[in-house]
C-alpha cells in the first residue's frame, strides 16, 4: 500500500519551520518536492476560527511541477520569510534553504540518497553546523515507513514507525517513540478508496488534535482544517484554503 508521500512527526511548530520538510510532520506540499506531474496550489490563505487572516503563502514550481519556492506573508501583507528548493538533473531534491523576513538564511537541509531512495536528511545552521540528522527508512515501493532523528544541540533522539491498521487497510498508524523507544503518542491517518488522506488525528496523553481534508471533483485538495478536542467536542482552530491556476490547454 503506497498512500503517504513524505510527511510525519517531531515537535509541532507555529513558525516558518511549520512548512519545512521534516520526516514525521504532515505537509501536503511534500508531494511537490518528491513527485513530478502533480498540480500544486499557487496560493494558500490561512484564517482563524472567526475568519480573520493569519497569514498567506505563494508557491512557485519548475516545469516538472516540482516546488521551487515558498513565500510567506503576515496578516498585514508584509513579507514573513521564504524557502527555496534545489534539485539535481534527475529532479531529486538536494537542498532546502529557509530565510527570515529580512532575507537572512537561518537554516538549510541537505538530502542524501542511495540510488533513488532518500536515506538521510542533515539539518544545518547557516555556517554548516549540524543541528539534526534524520535517518530515513523506506520500503521497496518507495513509501516512508520510519525515521529516527538525533538533535545535536540537546542530544535528544526521537523516532517513529508506520503500520497499517490490521482492522482497516485504509488506515495507517504512526507510532511515536522517545529515545528509549517508548511510545509517547500516535498519529492516525485515514484514507478514502482513492487513497486520498481524509483525516490526520494526533493523540498524546490527553491532547488530541485533528486535521480534516476537503477535495474538489478533480481530486485537488482545496482546504484543510485544524481542530483541538475540548471535552467531547472538536473545536476549530484554523482553516487553510488553497488556490490553483487553471491548467493551460
């Protein structure tokens, strides 16, 4: 079963790093970094539960449909940083650079392959000092099935593995472990018959978060929402709305 592209865990972020590729953290843009020929959105608008603008993003692609830049803007419309992506001649992602609102480089990621399979991601500061290294475990079909990350600053090691729910083949369970391989949480990924992600539920102790995806008639993701569980109710936190350019004939 080959549902999930690259996306998955580690700590939740609300800053620019929310958009960076990280094994273990879901992002719909991952598919535009590792696969070609898919139509990606050109703009994203994020609003709060009461409809107020939080931020927006603009996306650019190369001729193969690979994502090459992301630019972010705050609620006042002022630039709030950007990210660029570089590929080799085989269109494999090699380098990701992250810049702050002033245009200063603050982080870069190097992607290392063996053949066609991604095996390692090295996160470094602007001077090249290692911050985090992720080892990547993929199956023969090229799907991510696990990863381990070592933080060189704190010494922390975290990992996850992905399993198919034995009761439902359209559900994947991502098990999150600490440095002692002890389970600290899980993420439940629910798909439809077309293998599109419908829901992503994060559970850790009493904390429960849920993302819901909505698609149009052409199968394009047009919006996704974030909810947090309070008592027995799911409370909306924010909505991401995606805009696409019409395909040229």
